[in-house]
C-alpha cells in the first residue's frame, strides 16, 4: 500500500475532507491531493510528524507502508466480520 493510500484511508477514517486535513497541516488542498496521488516522493519530516499526531499513530507507519497495509487489512477484515 502506498503512502498516498494510507493518508487517504486515515483521512476518510477520521471523517476529514482534503481541505480540513490541509488546514491541519498548514498546506493547500492541492498538496493533499498530491500526497494522496503519490505525486510527492518524500514527505517532509514535519508533515509526517503532524500526520502522526493528527491520526494518533506512530510515524513509522508512514515510513514502513507495508506494515501499515497489513494493519489496515486486519482492521477491514475485523469490521467485515461484524
């Protein structure tokens, strides 16, 4: 799973629009669109830190997207069995 998909998943999971997340990060909505489309190859450390704080997750989940994909898959599977 790409970092862009992780950001989009977390944003939607928390009920945020792209504009709301942009406001939190202090960037333009177009930046969020670029993040989610994987058009930004390396996120700034400050952006990763703010995303981590916003979504209350470890910054490592943005740095190791394979681990994040497994965690998200488990959560989706758990929800599907309800």
